[in-house]
C-alpha cells in the first residue's frame, strides 16, 4: 500500500532547527538543569519573530502581543473556535475544504453551514456568491489560503473583493487558515488576510510550522488574533494544558528566521513529483482539463467519471476509494471535504512511491 492520503510531507527537518534543538539539550545536560518552561502564550522571541514575519509579508500592524504559540495548528483552531462560538452559532465555510473543520466546529458548539465552489471555474469565490451565503446570523466565516484540498490561492484582489462584502456584516469574524502559505508555485507570494487594509478587530489567522517549514512532529502551531482574543486563548492554554516545549519553540524560531530559504527548498523538492502527478492525471481516460494548483502539495483530482453508476454520490465516492485501496493506493475521499467523486492526492512523497501509486490508479481507471 502506498499512501497519498497523508497530510504530512516527506521533508527532512531543517538543519537550523535541529541545531537549535540540540543546543537546548546540550546546555541542559552541561548545566544539569531541567528544560525551561515557556509562558503559556509562547516564548517572547518566537512571538516577536512571527510578528516580524507577518510585517514583512505586508501585515505592518501585527504585534507580538497578537501572536500565540499553540500545540499545533489544530489545537489553536479549537481554542479560537471555543472562545468565539456559543452553542448553536452559525459558521459558514465554502467547500471543498479541509475535513477537520467539520468536527472542530461541532465540538466547539457551532453549527457549520457549507456552500459549494466549482472546479470548473477553479473554485472561485465571488463577492456575489459570498453575499448570498452570508446572513446576519453568521458568526464566523472560515477560509483557507492556500486551500486544502484544492490548492487554490486567493490573490490580493480577491481578498479585497471578499472583504468589501464582509464589511457589511459588523458581527462577523473571519478566520483564515494559512498553514500552507510557504508552499506556493504561483508568481506571487501568498497574501495573508492580515496584510489587507482595514480593521483587524475581527480577523484571525491560523498557521503552523509543520507544512511550510518542515517541522512535522514537533507540535508547534501559531495564531494571530486581536489582542483580547489572543489573551483569552493564552489563558485557556494555561488552564487546560501545557505550554509548547521550549525545545520545539526554539526549533520553530530558527526555522522562522530562515523561512524564505526553507520554503524555496521545499518547493524545489516538490517540483518533480508535482509534475509527475499532474502528467499522470492528464493521461487518464477522459481526463478533464486540470488547473495546476498554486499552493499546498495536493492535487484534488476529479474522478467522478469513475464512480459506479446508480449509487448515491457519497456511497459511490466511498466505493471508489475502496477500489483504489484494493489496488494499492490510499487517498483522501473528496466526500470528506464536501466534494464526493474527487480524491485528494499528495505529491509530497518520493518519486518511486508516487509512480507505484500512479500505476495502481491507472489500473482502477482503465
């Protein structure tokens, strides 16, 4: 079995991060002392470095006080949702989108309402579509940039158009999941929500270090929020868990200080398998025109033509995924992301494994 379903890349941890972690361990051993325990909000140096990173990306008003270091992006998401939502609050999200949001919103007490975007126009979210979907009761809008699973990236002009709509809803919060911001193959860097003009009073960005900075397994995430919300999240972390270990935070600090170089190296590493996967998908029978995703290390492939006729969409999608597994390749069922008949395929694997998986896919598609 070859897995193209994993959300984790096959990246070696950056050398600068490893050296930073080793230094902490050497110092503790040499001095015979325990590791330092971080404040609940995170190490001041890492929070400041993240603020500076956002400032360099155009979010000039971001301060370290708004940055909270979390035990992975998922725990940061849950903390924010738990602070923002009351039982029954409406959360709006376009699909396809990351499957994890569905359960996180439910566990935080929210009611998730989705609306579909179309592959035919590269998952464009127009102001008109957003305006039709929003209601005065909507508490939170969730967007992903770059999007998991589609790889769609919202350009600055698209953000501006969408924010002109959300400005008409004064009680609305906007959460942008930007954990893949460093994995981008477009002509311009990914625009962060925080770089857009206007009030940030109700804008939140969630990110982390596992995807764009190759720190898979180190358990470090971060969020940027208005100060009052950031403090509430830090207080929640203090009351309900432990701070992220200093070892991981200092590795994240070193990676942040070399973020551009690390991101460029990851994209260069991904280039060959990205082309390998796109070419193989284009060669399948009846392949639709594929718009190469600008971000992430996924392709969200349209396999609706391979579904068993007569089955309901979700059942047909699950059946297709089982057939692929029987042939030797594991994929993410697009139904879990709101798009049955599509499959999420990761190309953050080595070329030999990807080739083996592609042979299996071709067998099912024949």
